[in-house]
């Protein structure tokens, strides 16, 4: 009797071992999410990096929405799954995106995450992370929230040729330079510093009751002139009563014009009025990850929601916008800060209050500030070291 029990115990043990070994094979069932709230990239009991996840993705609303593996690890490193839902937004009926483009966009997004995203002492991201690649023919938007870091979304924005032509010809392109025509009203402060290092500033976004716009758009932004040139900051959404990140570059093509429209249409979230944001404008991205030499915008501040769909309450939001390629700028003509009413028939009022204006981390003396305006009523006030307020009204 005892020998029979021993034999049964051995058989059960062998069966358990066989089951475990089968589960480690490449044809094993997909692992389950161990803990959806776990810090990004940290499988249970490990200190693995962000890219040490079994990352998978699927194109939703497509004929073939099968889940594909983005990054499949060796068996011993598996244990936690990250799922990316890829959504295509396009004016073209047959728009599509390649697996290679999805992978490149994702790895660029996570490279910028490693560069720029704040995390707590346990490695958890603080707030929501938004990342854009602003391209000539398509753009990519990736969102990862603190609540669901392992269930994320990548939106591929592919405007039709008609949409691109229409949007890029509109007079609502931000009026930044008299040499390109005055399609609206602006006040510009610029610093004749040619370094390709980043500029930054804190911007006190105005109360909604203090601004107005019709037949145009409101923008508050920084950037630089020279080379491709870039406008980098935020624009006001009347529909959502918030400020959304925006970047346009490469004059006169102005890559990114159409992104503003799609951003407003597909993303309910934005930075809250009457709150302070910080923006960083990189003519030459020299961060350790991503594409060295790209043009990169970073915006930090308090957003209206936790995600693009309007879920959750006020949440810290870090937004990165980046050019689709490296421009490798060795210098610029000048760094700039503006408040504008965009549109040749625009009517309204805008206020840009800038403080802590820095270049490469150094506070800029007000003696370095130069100003330029369009017609209309434009005033510069509160001028001091690292600070200036620009008030713009139609004429």
C-alpha cells in the first residue's frame, strides 16, 4: 500500500514538472498580466527595464485585428504583458500602416519616455505620458497613463492629400514673421542667441474669461528661427476649454499644420486654463534616447483629464512632440516667444505671460530681449530678467 502511494506521488510530481516545462516553450499560452498597476517594465520580482516586457499590439477596427508580438523575450524574462491598441485615423478609406512603422514609433516613444518622464521612487510614472511624432505624410500619437501603463494606445494619423493641401494652405498658420506675411496678429520677443541648445519658459496660461477668439485660433509658444525653423507650444481649444500641445516646423512646408486639427478632433484632453505650464524647445535633441538631432518639444503641466477620452480628473501631463527625422541643426538665428491670434480675419484677445525664460538652463537678462509686432494692439509688460508678458488684440 505504501509503495502504491509513493508511486502515485512520483507520477503526480512528474506530471507537474512536465506541465511546467511545456509552459516554458515557445508555443506556450500567452502569459497573463500579473499586475496591471505594477510599475512599467517591472515584472513580478524583477528589476527589468521598460523594453523587457512581452509587448504586443493589435490594429483595432481592422479586418485582421490579430494580436502581434512587438517584442518577444526569452522564456526566462517573460512574465508580464504590455498590450498596445493601434488605431488609424485617416481621411483615406484604404489607409494602412506597416508593422515596421508601428515598431519604430513605439520604440521612439519609449526612448523619449526614458529621457523625459518623471517617475516616483518605485519606478511608477507620475501622471500621463503623451508622445507625438510629427511627420510629413503621417503622424503618431502614443498615450500611456499611470493607471494603466500596460494597456496603452497608439494613434496613427494619416490625412488625405486633399486634407493636407487644404489645411496647409489656410491662413491660420501661426503668424510669426513679417517676412512671411501678417496672417493675423502677434507679439514676439526674441533673443539673438544662435546656440542649438534648448530654450525653456514657464507660461501662466490665461483665464478663459480673459481671452477670446473668432475666425481664428489662439497660440502661445516658443521655438526658434533659422534652419527649418519651428513654432513649439500650445493652442487654445474653444470646444474643450483647454490648451493643447502643438508644434509646426520646416518653413515654408510647415509640417504639423494638419496635426493641430486632428489633435483637437481626436483628443479631448489639454492643459487647464489659469494654470502654469513649462515648455522646453530643443532645436537639436541631445537626449540619450530617440533620434539625436531631431526637433523636440516638451510640455509639462496640469491637464483636464487623465486620458484622451476624458476619463479621470485633473492629472499631471507630460507631452513630447518630435520631428519625424533628424535635422542636426548646429545653430539657429534666434530663440523666440510669442502670443498670437492666427487667421487673416481673426478677432480676439490673447495673453502670454512668460517667466523663467532660459537658454540651456541659464536665466536670460531682459537686456537681451528684442520685440516685434504685427498690426493690431500689442503691448509688452512685466519685462524683467527671465520674464515678459505679451498682450495681443485685433485692431
